[in-house]
C-alpha cells in the first residue's frame, strides 16, 4: 500500500492474524483498563462488543498488552524483532520514539482530513515531526475523546443556587464569560457556611492558571508571522494575559482555596469553582462526576483578544496517542485493524449521539458535554515537556515584572522554537497545509 486507501469497508480477511496492541494508559487509570474504559462500565461493555465485531469482520485476534510499552517498542526496532503491531500511550511517552524514528509515518495511508476519526491538526501537533504524522487519537470513541489533559472550570451548582447567583453557564451562552465576569464570581462566591469558609476558587494561581490566562486571550503557542515561526507567549496578547492574571491572583488571593491542586477539596464542598483537568471529571470513580450530585462545566473565561465563543485550552499530553512501529511485521495488517477499530461504535455514530450519552449518563447538563468537546477540539499542545512553560510558571511564583520575565526568557524561547516548534510546524504544513 503506497497511498491513502479507505480500508474501513475493505472486507479484508486477515486469515486469523493475531494483533498485539501495546497499551499504556495516559489518563490517570491503572493499566488494567479496557482500551481506556473503566471495566464494568456501559461503554467498556460496548468497547468489548466493538472489538469483537472488528475481529469477526477482519478474521483476526486483537490482544491488549499493558506490558508492551515504549521500551519494548524501541528494543524491538533496535533488535530487528518487533513484537508490537500497534501501540498506544500518552504522547509524552511517545514523543521520543517519534523523534527518534521508531514509529511509522501515517499521513500517506490514512485520510488525515477525517478529523472526527483521527483528531484535529491542532490536537496532533505533538505527534507531528518534520514532514509526517506518527500517531493519531481515537476521537470517535465515547469518553476517550475528552480525556486529554485540557482544563475546564468545574462549578458546584448547588452552591451557586444557594447564593442565588447567576449560573456561569448562562454567561457562556451569551458570550459574556470574560475575565471581568470571572472577577465578579471570584468576589461573590466566597461565603461562610456552617462555621467554615467556602472559597470561590480552587486550583491555584500557578503555571496552569497562567497557561489558561494566555490561551484564553487568543494566544497561539505556534505563530506564523510572514513565514517565520514564533511563540505567541511573548506577544502583546501573551504579556497582557500574564499581567491581568497576576492582578487577579493578588486581588482575590483570599477568595481562593490554597490547598493541593486535586479535586478532593472541591468534592468536599470547600470551593465553588475548581480548575480541573478534563480527566479529573470522569476517569476514575473517585473523581468529580462520580462523587457529586450537581456539577456544571464551563471553559476558562476569555480575554479581550480572544474570538468570542471560541473556547480553548491546552494539553501537555494526548492521553491515547496511537501509532504503528517502524519495523512492524505487517504494516498493512496493522493499519487495517487501526482503521476498523477507530471507526465509531454502532451505538454512537455521530457527535450528537455522543453528546446525548454524555449528558444522560455522565454530566448534568447537555451544555457541559458540548463545552467539553469544544475545548478538546480547540486545545493546543503547550510544548511544556520542552520547557516552554518556564516563563508562565515564573509569572506565578516571582514578583519579577512581566516585561522583565519576557526579556529574560527571549533567548531560551528562541532556542525552543528552533529545536521543537519549527519541526512540529513543518510537519503540520507537510500533512495539513496552511492553517486558518
């Protein structure tokens, strides 16, 4: 196979071939999940049915092996004896393998423009390199699609009602969920209840907060200005976001719960809003949606330079980046299985089907499900494994003026642009062309 061919209805007979699928979960689950689904849940059962249908259609056997990880992948390449046919892991674990040449390029063999199956270009930046795409994400699978490391604000709706204040989801609907509105919520949500302080916000004012401030002001981590790749953190919009972020953090520090950055305190009713990783909502039965009875989800509020209503976040890792080893035994066979497995489940053929499932089974309002999917679809790779977030971390931990921080970081960021952003952007152009 030398060029893209749609294999999803090919009727291939693989003659009983046994596929070894290495799986290292990248979304906070123990490594005993069923393709990322918590065993015993409805969608886990549907995955087992989906897998069985694929095996019957292709006449193959698919075995998930949680011990077949990136170390085994790389050893198989170097020894010339590859055991793994397909591999899934968090993209932080995959990047070294991609950049070291241990995975096969995919862009000539799949329909890269089928974003609803393989993931959007902006989502796949971390697995693009120089001139090709080396991994994809199962974006048609329920639950899995919203478990990347993006941030949203979880809201204790019972506490908002108790205060007789506006549900922040209404501000989202009217395109009025701005930094100014966020400040109002910070000021109004703190109150005394049964002898204890309930805080407006939990999640800290560290680097994750500043990352979201920057992105929420329309900043792109990769900018292309007249053909020159640059980093948007140092743009006027980025500096403005860091300045405003520092002001809010100082002004409302007494309205924030300063405990550890995990959902326990929020679940326990210590705060009205929590800056949550999307996986903290559902990926473990100890997490938010399993433990609370009325939680809303809103994106991080927008700054003045953002496109109103285009809510985004970032990811430092794709939870389920999936690729094919460079020296796989039979590339066509692996690709055929991947094509079929990444098809939608029979029960969830469209995104509306998935939103309905999310609203009925997991979340408390259809709007929550729609926000989750929008934030995920618009998420950026933050290059934080490559240390691009150093300046954002310092914005929250030092009193150094933002202008001085930016000047001090210019040379470091320029090197990161050359070493990492440019090769990824080159892959983006090679695979997808110019982006709007």
